[in-house]
């Protein structure tokens, strides 16, 4: 089962990160958390790797609706969006919101997942 929604960009990493932030914002998502995996692994383990950033994106109205359906859904929030170098390109990957429905089996989450999917797909489409 695929659990990601991915686009490949011909942009450099800093340009891609800025574009992703704008695209998410245009769809009502704010970035609540940011994990610079490359810097963390270098600092903690001395390990070198490609640019890799995890953005914790949240659309508050959607998060509220999901939490009303299932308080434990916070385990799957915020929606992680990864921006990472892959050779000469940059990949942008978002967790497929339908994963919430699949993992929980709760039909009440389907409308929330559908709207989140539409918004994330619009954000990703605006990048290409």
C-alpha cells in the first residue's frame, strides 16, 4: 500500500523548501514543526546525508474535525511533509491522508481525509 503523495522538482533544495512552505500556506496549512534530519544526524552521529527536512503541517479546522472523530488521531498529526534531495532533483512527499482512515477504520474520518487530500494535492500540483 502506498502511503505517500510525491512530486519531483527540478529546483534546488532551498528553493523547493520555500515553495513548499508557500504552497502549504496557500492551502491553509501552517508548519508547526520542522526537523532537519541532515543536521540532526550530523550533530548526534557524525553521519553525512543528503538534505532532508520534515515539516509538520497542520490545517487547524481539519485537525479539529479529525480530533472530534477520534481523540487518538493526534498520533497521526500533524501531516508530515518531507522535502529531500534525490540526486539532481528534490522530492516533496506528503503522507497520504487516507492513511488515517485505513489505520483507524473509522468512516467518520473519511470526509476529513478527503478534504486534506484535495488540499495537499493542490499544494503539490502548484509546485510542478
